[in-house]
């Protein structure tokens, strides 16, 4: 840790000249740690890829929230800097949810003092760090790039419904506020307008699904919107890591029955109870199966109550354990409809795991042909998901073939993290910097 003095700040930023690496500051208004979600983990993978770039290409600083001011150098040109929030959502008990705490402050002065030496500021959300970056860039004439990593309107609808339900209950007043007045949907539209206002000020916008492209192009122009893919490490996530004996020893999961796997927040934003209710349908029919849900969330208790000994809900597990978990499962079931580009779906498919997804989710684009290398569900009802799972659970050979096809599609189409950095991110940063230079 260090104090916020000019000397200390100098360790975290570099002034960019024409003969120096492109200096980029990435802003993530979330806490980085073992329990962080795909948004943060995505940028950790990009940081790893940046280390391998030729010297003098890129100087990358990624800013996140943390309990204390700290910096962590991954190389001479790649580092993470953590800053405490000014107005954390952790202060408000009603705002407690499972997506991680953020900072609601309109401006973060300590962060602002660190941003002036970057050529490009890259925002990844619409909270305190992004709003601060916008003010700094306007004042200094820096380039601004944004990437959309979460469906903020969708999350706003889900979590506002939870919060309002806690305040007004589920009686007549609750039904009036939640249903008749449709307050969660109004708040979702408000969040969408907020994101739109922020994006209008950016030189480039990176998107990962068609709906976000459709949203961003009228705001900044089609020529300033480009694609941001997700990478995958095909050696790390591989079918060869399957080890049901180890899974039984580590988590007590029986190795004599099909295993359904869910990885992500165990809450309503991911629709995790669809997994639970679908499994309950099948168990009541006499099918033998087990459910493993990896991730923190308020629904863990409900899943345990619903499925009893047929469910294992350990909470968040270290990232290094995930390859074995994916490869050792038999089906990956992910009913979320709020993902932009979920890493977990690519990881499951690379591990040779058949996936069952909502057709309305961002992860659906990873499936080439539904029914062959994955299954896309149009009906959100748990009994429909149970119906789709039934033949797969009864036919191990069909699961194996679908998993092999999924792996083959990933091998043929999914880039590495370095490829995404070099082909998607770096050109957008260069284009934004060039546009600002011309201005």
C-alpha cells in the first residue's frame, strides 16, 4: 500500500509521448478479488495478455475498487491500482445484492489525480469511476473508449424489484408498486438512458452482442462502434481435466449419477432457481441426478431446501478449481437472460460440456446450431427446461457427442485473449487516440 502522493501516483501512470507506448487507463467500479465476477476476470485475462506484447507497445493500468489504496505491478508495463470508494453501496443495507458493491459517488477526486497522464481512458460501467473519467477526459482532451460488459437495465429491474419488495412487501401496496405502476421497469429504462448519455461522450464504443450494437450506433455513429469478443485458454479449459473421483473427494458429490453444473451468482438476475425447479421436476419423476451451483447468492439456501441431498452449493470457489469442475460435470445449465458475453459459457464448452442456455441471453451466440453443439431454450418455464434435460440425462452418448461438437466449435471460432487484445481492443484505443489528436 502507499499514500496518494505525486511520487506514489507516478508508479501507477505513465505520460504518453509519440515515442512511448500507448498509455491506457481502464476503469472498473467494482472490487477485484477471488469472488469477483466475469467483468473483473475478463480484464485480468487482458492484463495477462498485455504482458506478452512486444516491449514498447502498451502501458496498461487497470483501476478497481479496494479497501485501501494499493498498486500491484504485473510487469513493468501492466499494473492494477485499487482505490477505496467514496460512497459505496455497502453503506446501504437495502442495496445489498450479489453482484458486488460499487461506488455511487458522482466524482472520485483521488482517482482523477491519477488519470491525467493516460492517452486513453477506457470506461466499463456507468458508475463513479466512469463519471470521473468523463470529467477528466473533457478537461484534458484525452481519448475516451467504452465497453459494455453488463446489461445494467436488466440488473436494475431485477434488483429494484427485490429492494422494493423488501420495503413495501408483497401485499396490495407491493402489487401496486411492482405490477400496476411497474416501477422496476421504469427504473430499468432510466438506467438505460443513463448509459446512453454516458456513451454519447465517448470516441469509441465496444460491444459484445447485437442488441448493444443496435443501442450504441445511434448514439455515437456506426463507424465508432466495434466488436469486443471474449477469449479462451483452450489448454486450461479442456475435457482432459475430468476427474469425478476428485470431485467426490473434494465436495462429496456422488460419481454414479449425472451432474448438472451452474457457475455464476446464485440469484434471480441469473435465474438460478430455474435450474433448481427443473431438477426438482426430474427428481420427482424418479430420475437420479445431482446439481452443483458454484457462486455466492441469496438463492443458495432456497436451492438447498428445494433439492436437499441432491444439491451441492459451496458458494464461490477459487478460479483454479473451475477447469476440473467444468470437465467433471455432464451438463452446464445456465438460464440467465442478462449476460452480455458470459465467460462461463465459453469455459464450459471448451471443457467439452453440453450447454443449455436461454436463446435471449448473450451467451446464445456461442452455440452454432441448437440441438447439435448446445441447446437454446425459448421457453423460460422450469418444466420446459426439465423436458429439454430429460433426454440428455438419459443418454450419456448424446451428451458426449454434443460436448465434443461444442469443443470443436470453440477450437475453430474462439480467439485467445491476446488475439482479442490485439485485434479488438488495441485498434479501438489507437483510433480513439488518433481522433482526439486530429481534434
